[in-house]
C-alpha cells in the first residue's frame, strides 16, 4: 500500500510505502478493544469509599446491658446490623489499572493505524511546523488537508511553535510518535502524521 506525501498546501511531493504485513489484511478489533479498556481503566480515579464500623460516628459504649432486656446482645451502636451503622465489604479506594503484554499494545496500535489507512483517514505530510505560531494559520492548513473535526497529529519530535498554535483548536491533539496509543488513533476522525513519524512507527511495530 502506498500513500501520498503532501505539503502544507496539500500538494503531492512524494509517497510512502506501507508494509502489507503491518497495514494489510484483517483489522484485529479485539486487540484495539483490549488496549482501549486497559487505558481507560488505568486512568480511572477509584476514589470511592464507604464507612465501616470503625469510621461511622456514634457508639463507643454498650447501648444496653447484656442480659435481662429480652433484646439481642449488642456491643456497639455502630454495628452494621443497625441503622446508621457501618457498611460491610463496601467499596474502598483502589487502582483499577493493570498491564497488557507489550505485543498486545503494539498489535492494537498496528490495527488502529491499519483501520485508518484502509478507511482513507490517514494523511501523510512532509512536516508539521509553524513559523508564526498563529492558530489561524494552523486551522487553514488542516482545512486544506481535509482534516476537519477531531484530528490526531503525530510527529517524531513535535515542533514547539506548531504545538503552541494547535493546542487551542478544539478536537485537535498533538502526540509524539513514541507515545501514541490505539485509543488516540481510534478517538479521531482524521490522523495526520509526518513521513518520519510513520516510518518510525513502522519500524517500532514491525
């Protein structure tokens, strides 16, 4: 598979070869699903908490004497059996994060990029840079490239000026090629990557 490499004016200046063993064939959506779920779980806050009998207010003394009342024996008003007592086995703060095998993560990113390439949503440019650091200039460039709506920009080492001009655009996200994930790719309408970044990704995913 070959993709055209264009400049900021959307003029073809070359092409890049996509390896069939990476971007051809069936897209493994199960790997993408596993990677997205894992990343979402890792970012979950998990701060929920309930009060057990040691944390609820009240109690401290025996409510009534042990015998002679005809009532059940109770040692504290904080017992979970009573109203306003502690909660038994309630949720406590914890991390929901877990790890995936490295090959699963790589396979998920490979499948996500292949899906975008097969759908014609992958745009390859020669460079992502801005000389004037103006958001208006970047918006016009993306419009010429046909990258409207949610767009993911990938570069080996993002240009500081371009990053400054792009971060104010709603729906546009700039990611370094070594840190891009399958969720980043699938959560966009268009993926704009530099030729160098795409070659680096092919090398890493191969």
